[in-house]
C-alpha cells in the first residue's frame, strides 16, 4: 500500500529526515510525505511521529498503486 500524508507548512530538512522511509515534496503551503506503508502498525507509527514532532496533519489518504 502507498500512502500520502499532507502536513501544514513547509517542513525543514531536519524534520523530513525524521521520515527516512518516505519521500517528500512541498507545494501550496503544505509538505506531502508519500511512499509505501507495510501495515496499519507502520501507518499509526508515522501518524504518531507527526504528532510527537508537532506537525499538523491536514490529510492522509491511500494512493493508487
């Protein structure tokens, strides 16, 4: 499965390094993290990491493969 997580604002290089398993792009005032997610546990781990870093998740969705 591939997922996309949109967070508010442009993430610094330091913050994007906290997500080595995902690629990222900044557009329209948001940072989009995207890539493969193995299972629900990994997905919840990614969301918890966003929360612990103080990132505001705007949207999360599964991407077509």
